[in-house]
C-alpha cells in the first residue's frame, strides 16, 4: 500500500475488503461479466450469480470460499435513480462466499470485524437486523431486531443458505450450508467519505462534474431538479460504459433494449439540462462520449478491459446517441402537429386546448420526448397537458416493464444429487478419435436407466471420451459407440448425434440404440466420425483466421459477438456499425486464403490466464475461463483462448469463401462462410446452378449475367407498359363514374364522389382519384375503393384545398374505413391511401364513408 493512498477512496475500500477476506483463506476472483449465463435473469444483478451452479450443487466447488467485487446492473426501479440518495442502475457488490465451509458464526464475526476494526465504523451507530425466526443468528449478534426505517442505511447483507423450501411450503435442511454476503461499495463509500448521498462519492462524482461542465452549471449551486438530472446522467453513463464494454449493444430486445433505454434516458436528461451537440461547436454532435471518457478513465480498478475497448465503446455510444437525436427531432415535429390539432379542436369545441395523455405518452415512449419538454412547449403555445391521462398510460407501461425477472431463482434440483454421483468426463479428443470407455449412466427422457434396448433414444455418460461436447461455438461431434462380445463381434451399436456439457464438465452423449442392448457398467469403443471432425476443425481454425482478417481490414476495435462452427459452414458475429463493402470482403478472403496457402503450423499450449493475456491472446465471446487456459496460435496471424478442435496446419483448410454478410442487430454484423470440403460442395453447387441457368437461357455460362440483365430491362419495360395501360383504363373508368357525383349546396357547391372501382390495383386507383379531384374542381372530395386481389382491399381519399380548409382531412377520414375492411392506413390532409384484408366489407365501408362524408361536409359548410 502506498503511503499517500486515500484509505476511504472507493478504490481503497474495494481493495481493503478483498484483502481482508483473502487473508482469511478466500479465493479472490474477478468480477464476472454483466452478461450472465443464468437464463433466469437478463443481466448480472447480484454478486452471488456466478456461484449459483455451485450453490445448487450442479457444479462441484473448486474452492471452499471466495471473495469478489462484482459489477451489477438493476433497472427495475430506474425511476428512483437521482431521486433517492442510494438508487443506482450500475453498482458494485463486494461479497464473501462459503460453499459448505464456514457458516453463521464466522460470517457474522468477520462482518463485524471488517465493519468496526478495518473500516472504523462506530460500534454504537451500527444496528443489526435479524430474520425474525433466526434465533441462532440473533443469539450470535446479541442485539435486538430493528424495523426498516428511512433514517438507516443498509450497507452489508449476510445471507445464510440453510433450508430448501419444498413444493408444500415446508422447509428441509440443505445438505450443504452456504454463505452469500453483499456489501454495497457505493453505500460504504458514502458512509466513510461522509457525503450526503452515493452520488457525491468519488465513485460517481467525477462523472457528474463532467456533466456539470458540459451543462455549464455548478452542481453544488444547482437546484434539486438540476442536481437530480446530473445524478441521472452520472449513474446512467456509468452503466452504459460497462454494458457496452461487456458486449451489450443497443437494440430493441433483451439486454440491448436495456442499454438503449439508458442511453436515451441520459440524452433526454441532457436536453433538459440544455446540453446539445458535442459542446465543442458542433450542435449536431454527441455529448455522452465526453462523459463516458471520464468513466473509462476511472475504470482500471473495476474492470481493466474497459480501457482496451474504449474506442469501440465511444464509437457505439456516439452512433446510438446521434440516432436517438434524429428520433427526438421527429418527436419535435409530431409535437408541433399534435399541438396544432389540440388548438384546432379547442377552437371548434370552444373548450380550453389540451394535449391528450396518450399523445404525451406516445411522444415519451416512442420518440423519447421528455414530458418536461412537452409541457414547456405546450404551455408556450397555450395548451394544457392531460397529465392524469399520461400517468395512467405510464403506470400501465411501468407495470408491464416490472413484470420482469430481476430475481435470482435458487432452488435445489435433481442435478444436485447427480453431481455427487458423477465425476467429470475425461476428454481425450485432442489426441485421438477412438478410445475404450465405461458407461457410467444412462438416461431416457431424463430418467436414469440400467439398460436401454434397440430403437430407443438415450443420453449416455462415459468416464472418458474422444467426442467433443458443444462449446465455444463449435457443435458436438457425431460418431458411434460399439459394445463387443466374447467373439469380438458387436453386440450393441449406438449412433451418437450430439454431445453437450452438463454439470460443469460432464459430457452427455445423445444418440439412438441401433442394435442390441446398452447397459450401465459395460465397456464401449467410442469412435468419432473422422470426416465430420475434420470439417469442424477446418471451420474452427478458419473462424480464427476470419477474426484476424476482420481486424486488419476494418479495424482492431471490432470484436467477436458470437459464433457457430458447424460441419457444413461457419458463422461469425462481430461488432461493426455498417455493412462491409465488396472490396473489404474481397480483401478478407484474400488474406485468409493467403494464410491457408502459407501452410502455417498451429501451436497449442496451456498457460496461466494472466500469462495468456500478457501474450495477447483474445478471449472468445461469452466463454468462462479457469486459472489455466488453452491457447491456440496461428503464428504471425492469431492467438486466441480456445478449447475447440483445430487443424494442425492451415493448408488443411484448402480454401475459404464468404457466402453472406448481413446485419442481425444494431451494431452487429454476421458473416457466413465455408471452408475445406464444405467450400468444394458450395462451389460445385453454384457451378452446377450456373450451368443449368445458362442452358435455360441458351447462352454460355460467362454470358449469363449479361443475358439476365437484358431480361430484367425487358421485364421492367413490359411492367411499365402494363402499368400505363392500367392507369389509362382506370382514368377511363373514372370518367364514366364521374357522372355519379353528388353536390352539396353551398356558396360554392361541394362535389362528393364515393365509388367502388372493382379490381383496379392500388397504383391505378391513386391515378383515378387524382384525375377525379382535378376534373370535379375545388371544392371536391373523392373516395375510391377496390379489391385488386383475393383477400385484398385498396382505398384512396383525395380532398381538394377547399375541403381541407373546412377541417376535413383525407388522412384522418380514411382510417375508420380501413378498419372496417380489416386494415389500416393514412396520409396527408389532401391525400391518403389505405389497405385491408376483407373485400367482403368493402361495399358497406364505402356506403358508410359516403354517408359520413356528406354529413360532415354539410355541417362544415353551414348548410
């Protein structure tokens, strides 16, 4: 420890906590990713989450006790951020854990010693609360229970895992009693640094200071509202940076939706503070990257990977903010329209103008437009806000959002019993494709069996195996298990279709009994299909080459976001903000095929994790690693942490071809490619298709492109000619039905025409409506409908300027008609189109439209 170290800084508190428990035999582990492997939660919401498989007994403990400083995200009460002194979306949970080792006495004693002796909290101000039925803990603490009170700040929570609640509600003692504790770093920092709230600790305040600088306001001189807004930006930017660093990119689903909403909330709040543009003269720029840079500079002790990913974090944040600003600007235009409508309606109804609550919510939820800004603009225009209606809409939205999964479900399942009986499977598949093994367990539909007969699907656990189990993106091996009799003849044959991992490193071989009977305790010859394994090896090594080529061509900041290594293809997902152009794809292929041609020998070694990272090895997306890792290196090209199977020399890949490149989510691109035998099959298939196409077109294969281009031109010309003929026919039909026009007597007669044009297509219907509204002269209103195809309705409304001036708009009028026909649509005040799926309702819809249009125009014209 340096003599000048501030012992109550956030970084020091974190270090002192970890050191305290490390000196008491706890294994120090790094924070796990915010992207949790647990399917019951969206993101890591608690320090114990990475240990859940151990608590459940699904994975054997590698150490009896551990300590961590875990990054966490919780957004179920995001509305409280900045309003209370302690709510955050991102926070750090310091924890110590026991896996069947020590229990209450040690946990309580150490918690007290840490709090009072290590951190120097005054004992007379530390209150203890105990679960009402936990007499043992009560006795240990020698204190009295305390009801929850806003005057008190909970900073340390000790959880004693002692019972399992059965389906009937009764409790049974756990076979292994565990300890799970959580100490909120931000809360303890607030206490030790003697500041009034978590935001003013050195963990958050420097971020707030940067936001204050951009907003040109002083935090300490600001009113409560501005302070709250600065706190929101400080908190959210912290969460955003760590989510982006852990590979969560903005999207409209799942984790991506969480980070997108946090970015939008931070941008909206910045707008309220008057922060627009990048604060360096570019009004169209982004301001969050400047604040995020402060978070990145503070990240070293929390997650050292953040600084290495800084350029990707900043780039993605800037793109997302600018996209959202465009949405906000669209919201601005919609607000202007809604305010004009409110004023117009008020004038007609002689009531005070009011913006409806559902419109305010639409602006907020769809366009991200802050309610405060909506209110301010509306007041300037003399329009009230239906706040009660907005609150109702907001409460319903909040209720649905909080029907969430921010609870870690922890219950003892059958896997716990199995974990005690089955040892890890010894994997021999790096060195051999065939080995003798012993059948440890058999399962049919999840039920244990002693033997399984021919024709049944079965899951098999072996003591050792050459079969690779699906992981790291690579699919499981296929092959066979053979049971031999006394005469060395097969007495049973099992076809293995897939292999997966369970309970840590137990390999589950999934297959079908093709011959005989398979029994527990029998010895089998386990044999991997060598051709399929080679295909997987080729595609896995090609994936490593692809990642290296991408980094060279589009930039080092790109990183893997997922992968699939299959027998027939490979798929690689990566972070990038735009489609790759043909020249980039060509260069990627050129690089990879060059490395293949160089016949580079691969090197594989097992290293301590720290040494592997120092050597520059790249970690695979979403994978968890132990203290020792397997490093696969293509010297001079790539080095990755990888447990997959690979070729010995790049020349085994033979050739590489990109099949497709596309976007699969905001900021995520996907490349699919083939190599080796799959490449040959792919090129042979395309060559065969090209020959057949040439034969069909009666041209040579090298003339197919020119011939197809000419055919497309001819086809477009024919379509244009047909469209012109249809339009002429529609105009002729329109001229015939124009005689059915109805006039509304007024100072200037209003001509109304509502008719069915049979099977005229939508484009021709539009031409007909435009022709009629011009022919009938202003003021005129034309509504036409047709059923161009089975199960399809087309509608169009064309209103002249004189009709629109009366307050009758085509876009609004056509909507109810479309609903009657099972569809929807809209448009401008003078022209609108719609569609539907119920032609049987067209006649009645047109009849109603005629009645309604005549009625409203008669009323508006004063007749």
